[in-house]
């Protein structure tokens, strides 16, 4: 068995987005504190994240964009013209310590995850998975596209068949775009249909790649209300088909937690048990991979879901009830439910009950359509 490593840092506590931004919440630092309080991680398993170098950043981003981010970081202001040219400084992509320092740390950590994987470990970088950023433009709360950089890094290492799987509730437009004409990277994304969800313009089934990359991109845009059984019904067979035909040498899995029902920014209704099951099936089909975080705007739901992923990676039994110490970590988060829903269970247990149900006709049709599209 590969020894598990969690790449993180408590530095993220101070590298936060602006107040009122959906990403202002504690995420990686909360996960670390929560795992610590649950006694589910050893010192040996923790790896302190390191910032990405300029050479790593420019594997995907343009030099002028990186220089502008640095300038914005220095002055904590929007450099002249940067909003128009680079989409920096909008409500969506505000100037904050998270913008450059946080993103660069998360990106270096994704490179570390690749390196650790290549050294024979099982590695998870929960700060990674910022899949919306473009080479010269911030997008969808993302400034630096660490998955695209990690994929470019794998290409540089000589891999020729790399699979990228993304289960974030939102389509990975930045990653798709980066490898759209490339047959060495297969991008497979399961997400809320862009008909009703961000990024609205990309993420449709018809987008199958172009040029040499034709056939090496696959989107599974899903309707609102998808539950555990429906997600897995689509996921297992589609991933299996892609794995059989593409035969990846290595894969990266983006584990955004926003498909969870509690999440304020999505319309899916997965439980963390369903989320965990997606992770398990991925490993059954593809073996060990490189794991990144992603979206996730409910801090408590996020910490609980990634804790289950970590328990699975490190072959630990997840506790049924939360001990006082762990409960206190969650209670210390400044968090108000957005929808007046009582969610006391978040503080009491670790695993949600399964949120399943019958498979709707439109889900069955979608699977048929996707699979016939693959042939
Ligand atoms: Zn998302």
C-alpha cells in the first residue's frame, strides 16, 4: 500500500478572500484542525505546502498576467487596466491575500502532490483544484489554474496518456480549454449543466475536443437535484468506458465538495457517503491517483467530506460520532446557514445518511447519450 500524504498549511488562515466572498471561509486550515482534533493524522503524513515557482506558474499562465497578479498583491489594489484585461478585482475575483499568495501556495502544493505520487505515495492537496482560471484571465474565483499546471508538469515528465477527472459541481472550463486540442490529456467532467450553472458557456456534451484532441474531452452536464444513486449511476459506467478506451498511465482527480446537498452554490444533493463512494469507485477503476480539492462553499460539509476521503486514503476507520474536541473545531467557524435549514447533524456525526432514490428518466437518457457519444 502507498503511504498517504496530505499537503496543506495553516498559512491559509491568513490568506483569505475578502469578506462576503463565498471563499472567505476556512477550508484547508479547518480540515487540518479537524483531522488533528479527531486524531486522524500523524506528523509523518503531513506535508507543508510550498509556493510554486515562476517557471511552474508559466507552464500555463502568461508572464504579463503573473506580473500583474504580483503587482496587485504588492499594493493590495487593482493595477490600472487589470480589471478589464485580466478580470482581476471584480466581485468574483477580488484582490486579497488569497489571490496571489494563496493561489501560488496551492499550486506549489499540487506540484508536490504530483512529485509525491511519482515517488510512490498517495497524495492529496485539498487547496488545489482551481479549475476555472485561464492563461491570462482570472475566472470563477480562480486566479492560478493549478490542475492545468499539474497536468503540464506531468506532460513535461514524459507522460503521454493522462486522465483528468473533475467531480466539482461546476464545469472545469479552464482545464478543458488548456487541453482541448491535445490527445495526451483526456478531460472528463461531471457537473451541473451550464444551462443553469456557472460557467454557463462551457461544459456541454457536444464539446468533445478539436484537432488532435478530438474525442479527448467529455462533459457530463447533469440536471438539478442529482442524488447519490444518480451520480454513481452515471459516474461508474462513464468513467469505466473512458478508462477502457483511453488507458491512462496516470490520473488527477479534482474533488470539489460543492456537489454536497449542504453547499450554498450548487443544486446537487449528494451526501458525503455518496461523495466518498465516488472516490472509492474511482480508485477501483483507475487505481491510485493524484488528488486535488476544488470548490466547496460550506466549510463544515467540506471538512467532513474531505475527512472521509482522508480516512479512505489512510485506511482509517472514520468515527461515527464527533468527540467534543472535534465538535469545538467546527463550532469555532463563523458560519451562518444561508437557507435557515437546521443542520445540527454536522456537529454531531461524521457520515451523512445516504441520499439516494430512483433514477430519473432524464438521467437514464443522459447516460445513453454520453455513452453513444463515446463510441
Ligand atoms: Zn465548483
